[in-house]
């Protein structure tokens, strides 16, 4: 028997032998619904907003990695743009914020109801922070008003002081 016929015969034998095992295989359990991440995905697109002081802010959300991650590019006025990545973590939502402060806090929102009106991201850990007293983001609340309006409340901590910056956004038409 020549080499190609030997390979074909071996593959056929493997497929026949695997048949009963594949027939007994159970389908994968469906992934648990992640309502928070689905709500975050609804933000895909371009947004314009203002701070409470009236400063102009732009933010863009882009789905990536076959819809399994959401990238946010935040451009607060004249400051350096920042990126946050959101992704499902079981029924929770994880995010990593790549900050202009040169550190990377990670925050997590717990599982949410079917149509959450807010997602609350709490501090998990951080990379590239020399001291716990150094400035860094600690908390984010995303409020969903309707399909064309949402808010972000970022909590920034320096030493023992916290400040909150609120951004109000409208979808760019």
C-alpha cells in the first residue's frame, strides 16, 4: 500500500473509533447570561459629552475580539486620551483602565439584572503603582439613561482624598 493510502486508512480508522465517543459527548452548557456586558456593548459608537464644569469630552466604544471585549477611548478635553477595556468574567464585567497617570487599575462590576440602569465597578487591583498613596482611579459608575444618553462617574484617589468627575454623554448622530 502506498503512503497516501496508508494515511487515508489511518484517518478512517481514527474517525470510526471516535464515532462512539463523539456520540456520547454532551453539548457544552450554555454560557450564563451577562446582562451587564450586554448593556456595555450597547454603548458601541461615538459619544460627545461635558463635565460638570462644562469641559468637552469625547468617548468612543468599539467591539473587538469577536464581540468578547469592548474598548473605550476617552478623550477628556486637552488631556491625553485614555483606554479602558471591558470584558465578561462569568456573570460579572471586568475592566482595565489604562490611565494617563501611567497606572492600570482593574475594576469589576458584579452580576446585574436583565436590564441594568447602572453598573458599579469596584477596585480589584492595580499595576504600575509605586505607592498606595499615588493617584489612581478607584471606582466607576456607568448610568444608562436611554439608548442615546449615559453618564460616567469616575472616582480618583490621591493619598486619603477622593474626588469624583462626572461625564454626561449624548450619542453622536
